[in-house]
């Protein structure tokens, strides 16, 4: 912990008032770049042919990863990612001191499932005086970068709130823009299937996708089917989602099974409802991060967040950086130690009056029902893709 604090102090000692620099030099703060040397670094002689203060092309390449935004944090970009064609799968852009912090964090518990409410794209666009569509596009760039940071840290499962059902209430122009962006990004995801398989990334879509245009439904279904056997990392995209709709979907599924005689009244409990949710294949989130300063869940994973550590930050989503992710993980560790053993509430087994035979019959009945639900869900995905069968 003391080493972590020392590094943080070292890092923040290089923050600057970029607004003041902008006033002094008449340049926007995003153009300012800094270099700093560690205490053991020696100064290299200036190459011949270069003026004082000028960086040679050879050295400029190694320094271009570090810049500073108006908040005093460095901004990083990996070649061919944020400045090129948007991609879902990036190469790591972390520097040596980021990796040192990760080693320190790994001395404590790392959350295995982190959920993000990616809020602030529109306010970012307004702040930067750009179109809302570009603000949402910047938000996607930040998502792909954050997913790579999570992999670097060792976070195995990530859930992102991409589109709420409530977003359909926005203006037609903005909804159409968001749908167009979704088409573009999920088409790109399908083009990167080889990278997804190489990284072992499984894509899951949680939400009422029937509300979406048919072509987007097809893209989503294909993404789920082609990655369903990957098990190294999991990305859950909440698209056309609210918790209320998810709970209603679960109740309708169970009620249908009861009406068809597949379930009995005593079969219905909290666990069965959980196994009929959109999130049935994942785990409950250990940490939930919301950006933009809003302090609410906005109908996101409310069923699954009983023991979740919730972290709020004032930063707008496109401005989110790796240091703030480190801070969220460190906050999770503090809460984890305070709650002890992850803060998970143990549910004691309740002795039932029914016989062991009745319990086995119940378990078998529930298993058959859930298998039937799983089969129907799979068949609907295959039907959407227009494929006869994708079974391996």
C-alpha cells in the first residue's frame, strides 16, 4: 500500500494547470505534451541537427503515447486504434508504471466481474462542441480501450450498459443515430471474429432484442453464436435492456412453464427466477462503475447487485482513463476488506418437509424446464442468422 501511495504521489506531482498554460501560450490544452524522467534516468545528448527543445523523429515515436487532457491526466492511444479504424479488440497501451500499479493491485482481491454504466457521451459532445453522434462514437472508442485495460488487470467478465429501453424515448434523430452506430460497430465485431477467438472472448447480449431492427438482431445473434464456446473472457452487452423488463421476462417465462404443466407451484423460487433472467449465464457483478456524476443505477442490474460495490465518478465516459479504473478497483478492495470475504451473504439451507424423493423429482422437473428454455433461445438465435444449424 505504501508503494502504491508513493507512486500515486509521484504521478500527481507532474499534473499541471493546463488552462493556465492555454492562456499563456494561446493553444488548446489538448495540444500540450509533457515528458518527465524518473530519478535514475540520465539525460541523453541532443542529436546533431536538432534545435534545443526539439525532439527527434526517432524519439518522438516512443513519447507519443503520453499526452495530457484538461483534467491533468495523461491520454494514451495505441497505434491504429483510436486514431484509425475503430476496433473491439486492441493491443495493450499500458506503460511500465501502469503495469507496476497493476502488480500492486494484484496483491489484493481483483473483481472478477465489473459492470459499467457508460454515461456522459452527450455532455462530452456538448463540452467539446462536436455532434452528438461523434460523442457516442468517442464513447465506443473508450469502451474498447477499457475492455483491454480490464484484461490487463485480470478482470474476467465485463457488462456494459450500451442502450436502455428508455433510450427509445429520445428524439427519432438520436435513436436512428444510435442504431446506425450499433450496425457499424457490431458489423466490425463480426469482422474481428478471429481476434475474438484468439483472445477467447465470449459475447453475450442481454436485453429485449425483439425491440430492435431485424438487421441489428441478426448481427447480435451471430456474435453470440460464433463466440459461445469461448471461455477466457466474457463481454455482456446490455442492449435494449432495463431491469424491470428483465424481471418481467423471467416471470413470464416461469408462468408459461407453469401453465404448460412443466412446473409446479413449489418449483418457483428466487433461484428459478434468476436462472430465467437475461443474465442467467453470467455471475453477479463484484463492482459497478458509473461515470458522469449521476448517482443512480438507472434500472441496470438491480436484481443482480445485492452485494455489488458501487463506484461513482464525476468523469464523463469518453474522458474515463486507466487511473480512474485503478481507483475503482482500489475502492472495491477497501470495501472488500471492510465487509470481509467479499461481502457475500450466505443463505442457510432450510430443511424441507418433503422427502428426498420429492426433492429429486423437483430438481429433475426444473432441469427439464430450463433445458427447454435454453433450447428455444438457441433456436431463435439460429433462426435470426438464417442458418440451418450452428451446432458443433
